[in-house]
């Protein structure tokens, strides 16, 4: 499994709008081959607020394929208006993970 970690610096007062924009992308994300999940993490301890969007993928190939179609660029364009500058984007291999819904 692989993860794309995209870090944003949000404009003041835009956390809720950013979260709603990311949530609106979930139906499109679920249609992508190999998509396995998404987490949005943020901290209030910084100014501007730092947000990390972590998307999980079956494989590096699936992650890379998501960048070759409009999905990735539609996602960036929907959330970029709530952020300062362009986000930093990193790809990681997931060594271990567990999540229990409940």
C-alpha cells in the first residue's frame, strides 16, 4: 500500500470550507482504481494552519495512475482556493497500518 501526503497551509478561517471541499471529492476518489481511503489531519497550533491530506492506494502504480487523469487535478483545484501557495506533495510506502471504524 502507498500513500500520497499533500500538505497545505490554509488561509485564516477556511478550515471548515477546506474540509467540505475535500469531502465533496470522496465520490470521485472512490471511482479511482486502487483507492483505499483518505484522512485529513490538521493542527491549530500553527499560523497558518497546516493540513495534511493522506490518500491511501493499493499500489504505487494505482497512485501514479490517479495523477494521469483529471481526478487529481480536479481535487487540487477544488481545495487550492482555501490555501496559501501550492501544497507540498510526497509519496510514501505504508509499512504498517490499522484503522477500526466505530
